[in-house]
């Protein structure tokens, strides 16, 4: 059998989330998958946690014959977690070809006057620092073979305000600001680096009926984004067809009006 490419996707903890949609598409494309999750984060949120075994089984059902999926839990706020995750991935598959850093911290945020060093640091540690450390670990183990891909995730905070989300917006803005530099630095290693803004996505977590009603008229197509909308773009970016796109922040928002 032809050797598969391996993708590591973080933030795959809910069947109704973007991470699951990304992993499902890459599984169907023929990738082996490493899934990273941190269920305790969801437990602390209003939406609660999903069944991780069911999440992994859902991705496994999409795999092509002979392909495999491995899943690892861990808190990416821990400084050593990115290195540990890559060590686990390499123990199973030997090499990782694509990194999709889809994870994010939610909750514990607020407007500027409510911020503390602790709230700012907590979001920075998960959303920015761990993503950069994951990129470092990915680049260190990549041996120059064709197909090296990094996709980071942002939230459109460079396009308009994120009221009440100072810590989250600042940490995600760091990824937008560093994308071009990472792409320039990693291109000689055969790695593309891009950042995707999925826009408002109607996942099964943070979106409420009130939010749906408030924002619905800002979508010219008459609907919110769905998890598979950004997943299709990311699938293309990590494919061979995406090999000449790097250093870009790409918005896939369905024309969302701010």
C-alpha cells in the first residue's frame, strides 16, 4: 500500500465542531490521523463535554482502508504539552506531514477593564504560545519531504471588533501577525504556513438561539457557517493543490458583514 500522509489536528473534542469536520475530511482523503483533545475544557463550559470515544470512532469511520487514527488528551496550556504530543504522534506514525492547530481556549474573558495578568496569560498560553510551540515541534521533525503543511486558526479580530473578548482576541491576533514570518522561515524546509479565519460557525458549543437570531441577517447567503465550510478550505490547503499558497490569512466567512 502507498504510504499515507499523516495529519495532526488539535481541538478534536466534539462531533459538532470544526476540528471533527477537518479530521473527517482528511480521513476521507486518505490521511492517517492524530487527534488531540482536552475534554476538561469543555466540561467547564456551558455546552459540556462530548464522548471522546464517540468522537474518535466517528473519525475512524471515515478512514480509507488500511489507515489509522490515534488520539491523545492533554492540556496545551502546559509548556511541555506540544513536545509531548509530537513525541506521541511520532511514536505511532514516525512522521507528521500536516499540522492543523485548531484548538482554542474559551471562557474566562471579558472587556479590558476586567482583564488581569492571569486572564491574559491563560489565553496566550493556549491560543498563541502552544500553537507556536506546535509549529516548532512540527518543523523540527519534518524531513523536507513534499507536502509539509501548517494551518493555524484565527477569528477575524483583524477585520472588526470582538466585544468582550480582549484576551482571546489578542492571543489570536498574534497568529495573524506572525503568519508571514513563519511562512518565510519554514519555506526552505518545504513547509507552507497559512492561517484560516472560519468566521462565525454554528457548531454545537458556544452558539445560542439568541446569537443565531442576532447575527442571522449579517450572512448574505441566509445562514451561518457550518463546521464543514472551513474544513473544505483546510482540506484544500493541506492537499497537493495547495502547495503554492503560503503566508496567507484566509477568511472563509460566506460574506459575513460586520
